C-alpha cells in the first residue's frame, strides 16, 4: 500500500479531542501511518498502523494490524482479524465481527468519540480500559455501541466507560474489569442496557457518576443479567456533590452480587431510583445522608437485606422484602400482595417507618420463651389495610399478657389476621389498643395443636367401641347350627362425629378387619376362641389439622349358647397397641407433627335371650357392658408444644333388643333380616389431658340411642354370611354410619 500514492500520504492529522491526553494519543498514531482516503481491503501482509481520512473505508479480512484511527470513516474488522487500539471520531462507524482487539497503550482498546460501533462475537482487551464510548466537549451527540454474540470486553482499570449522550447495549456478552480496583462498566451520565449478559468488576460491578462537562441523567437497564462487584458494591452511585442529577436503575430477572454485601451504594448527593422486577436479590441498599434512594420491588421480586436511609420503598405484586436486621424506612408503600418479612425464625427485629400506606402483609415472629417479638413501629401516620401473618409457636406466652406487635402514632390504618395466631395451647386474635395493635388474651381459643393432641388421647375409646362389637356383628348368627366351632372374618367401616361439647370436636373415619377361630369345649354349649385384627382411623379437625391412629389387637372370647332356652352369654377380652400421629396446620401456613405409641386393654360381656315367635319371627333382648383402659403418655409436637395424657377410661352399659325373622329358602338356606335398637350410656368422664401444663377434660359421657339393621344368611350347612348397618346419636358423639360385613365357616 505504501507505493500507491494516489490515495496514501504521510501527512500528520490534527484532531479536536475530548481532552489533552486524547490529543496526544491521536497524534502519536497520526505519524508514519498509512492514511486511507478511499476504500481499502487488507487480506494479509505486514502489520501496520492505519489512519482513515474522511469518508474512507478500511476492511480487514483475516489479517493483523497495529493501531487504527478513523475520522468520519468506516472500519470493518472481520473474522480472524487482530488489531491493536482502535480510535474513531466524528461520526465514524466501527464494525467488529469475530475480531480480536488488544490495547497495549492509550486510554482504551476501542475508543469511540461521537461514533458508533457494532461488536459481534469479538474479544477486546485493554491494558487500561476495554471500551470507551464518549463525546467531544460541546456536542450532544455521543457514541452508540451494540455488543452481541458472546463478545468479551475487558480492561485492567475497567471494562467499559460511557459518557453523557452515549449508549452501550450489550447482549449475550461479558464486560469485565480485571484489576483489583476495577469496575465492569462506568456510566458518566451515560446509558447502558445489558441483556443475558455479565458485568464484573474487581471492586465495583458498575459505577455511576457525572460527566464533568455536561451532567445528564444516567440509566442502567439489566434484563436476565448479572452485575458483580468482586470486593466492593454491585452498583456504586457517587455524584461527589458536584451537581444535581438522577440515576435510574432497572432490573428484570437479574441478580446483583457484592463482595461487601452492598448491592447499591448511593453517595455524594445522588438521586437514585431502582426498580426490581422478577428478581431475587440478597444484600443491602445503603444511602449516604444527603443522597436519596427510591426502591420499587415488583413482579414477585425478593430482596433479602438491610435498607439504610432509603427515602421510599414500594413493594408491589406479591414481592417481598426480607429484613436481616433492625431497619429504618422513611416511606413504605405495599400494594397488591407486597409483603415485609421480619427475618428468620430465630431472629427478631424492629422496623421503623415514618409513613405507611397501601395494602400489604407483614410476616412477623415471636418467641415467648425469651420474650422476644418482631415489632412494626410507625413513627408517623399509618394508612391502608394490612395483614399480619405472625409465626405460630408451640410455647405459651406469659399468662394474661397482651403481645404488642404494631405501634403507630396515629392514622386510619387497619391491621388484621386471616387466622388467629397459634401460640402454644391457645390461638389469639388481634385487637386495637389506642394507636397500637396487640394479640389479645381475651380472644383466645384452643389452638389446633392442642386440639389435635386432645383428640388423639380421646380416640382410643371410639376405636375400642368399634372393635368391641356385639356377638352378632362379630360372628353373625351362630344359632343356625347351634353354635358349632368354626373360623370367621369380618371387615368394617365407621364414622364418628365428636361434638365440641366433649372438650374437642373432630370427625373420625375408621376401617379395619378382624379374623377369629373357635372350638367347642366338651359336650356343652361353650365355644372359646381367639381373634386378631387391625384398624386405621383418620381424624379430621379441619383447617389442615389431622390425626392418624393404627390399632393392632389380639383377643380371646368365650360364648355360651343354650338352644333349648335361647339364653346366651358372650365375653371378650382384648389387648391393643396404638400408633398415634398428629399433623397440625398452623396459622402461619406451616405444619407441626408428633407421634407416640401406647397400649390399651378392654373387654365386654353380653347377655341375652333368643325368643322364638310364630311364623319364624323372633325377639332377642340383650344387655352389653364394655370397659376399656388406655395407657397415659407424654409426647410433644415438633414446634415445642408439650402434651401429657393421663390414663383414660371408657365404661359403657347398653340394653336393647333385636327383632327379626327366619325365612327358609330351601336346600338348607335361611335368610334372617333383623332390626335392632338399644339405649347406651357412657359412664366415664373427665379424662384429663394437659397441654403446656394447661389442664383439659375430655368427656364422652352421656346417653346414646343406637339403631341398626342387617341380614344374616345361611348359604349352606356350614357357610354363613352377614351384613350389619348401624347408626347412633348421643350427647357428645354421633355415629352417622357403621358398616360390618362378615363370613363364618363351621366344621
């Protein structure tokens, strides 16, 4: 190219630059370099410096060059090409595609002054800055840079610097400062947008300060991107009290990482707004006195950290701020499900707010073993409607003491609980006291945790009631063959509704089976046998609280039948092992659980007479007496609620009658439908349960009316079937249904 004098000369070129240092930089490269005044393409050859005169175009294809300067010109550096510093001014266009730029001197590897650049899939490395997009003094047309295609821009002092009126748009790329005190991007009243990109600084990730010659608002937009300050803040805004301006920062599905735990540090009289959307951040936002920060969390964003001297915080759209220490906010606004979470379960903080408005939620906690609690303190006026979601506890508060959770200096704010707060034995409602809001002991009700353990201690009696059934529902109609020895089995299902008046209300659904076998004793009408079975009971106490009991039992029985007189006697002795589990739905949405094993011993005796009437009809009056004793037990839920159940008892007396008819079907088959009615009375009452040393009495005593119907069928001489359906209703207990199906084979 040196021999083509038609468009090449060695004249030095003078430029009007941003500062004297830039003038020296350009001048050093304007000497002894080819000056391009037309269109030139380089495909190889010895690396040289190049100066592009106005309207020139230089294209580098797979070649190497030294530094290149462009004045109102176009530079294209294509795949496989390598250059040293690139400097462009006066509306030049720089296009880098698959290129490598290595800056060995000067301010930046790529320096743009009132020029535009497109950088795609390229690597730019500077021994000071990687990229500088600036303007000439006195102009309002800065530089525009678009970076795409997994490009990497790095520099020892910083990755990129952007001045006022200049813009940097980065997509799918990395901008990095590699030195210990470096930054990723510095916006000197400039604007930058990063999409799916990473910005890293050895100290700060992004620095926002003022253009010393023309102060303009600075803008930083992050979308699906990461900004990291390795040892310092993720973003530092510092106007050095030189002028009044603004910095606007927006994050969408992005993250900030800080070596000093400060995500945003605002200093020097800066006015900063940060809008966080769909992002999860962990770290602090710190504002120096004399500066102003306005923070908005929206679109399910989460910020876990400390806010220091933040002028206003707005939390929208189910977003939340999680405190990590006592905090102060001047103006707090909650909208559309926005919430403030008072830290971890084992830490308690106070939030001081000068002004509260909107409609939101405060998630708070208490520890009544230590007397600690979270507190919302509104120093000024409070307005709006706000839910308090207070962490539940298995520990009781100090007896009779209200718990102050909100303090205000006035205003028309309303605070409410969607559920009473579960605190040990009782649940507490919210009440207003002056300008404050307290958990009021006068509103207490028995907590779901206390109800669940009381129900478990109460359940063994109803389980035993179903397992200690009458002779007919256990083995069907023995009188078909005079009480011969045999084997039998039955399956059953029952439902019980326990009334609140018993001390604790719940619904119990039970299902199980029993197997048994017996043999005749001597020549008399006695049968003795053994039986074993298992049942499962599910307890429903509503609001997500439930219980489960597995019952395993073994027993023996003796039955006497006199076919001549119709008298009969039946006795059962049974031992149980219970496996009890409680699952408690708590007011704060959490769950508590606990389990224990205990044993029981029960028995029943039944005496009656089978009276034959005309036409195959019969009447069978009877009485049955059953008793059960259940082992007491101490256990706890995993939220520290303590329960002590004393030994409990059940003693039921019953009188009634069964009326039915034997219908001969021929060939030895007999159909026996029947109806049954009985009056029963539970004598045991005041079975004691203690929850956190609070004494309760479980009481199922009282009268009950029992109704039943069924059918027994002799299918053959030796094989019988039966089905039985029951209903009962009493003062404290109702059995909406009981179903029993069984078979018996005699030999």
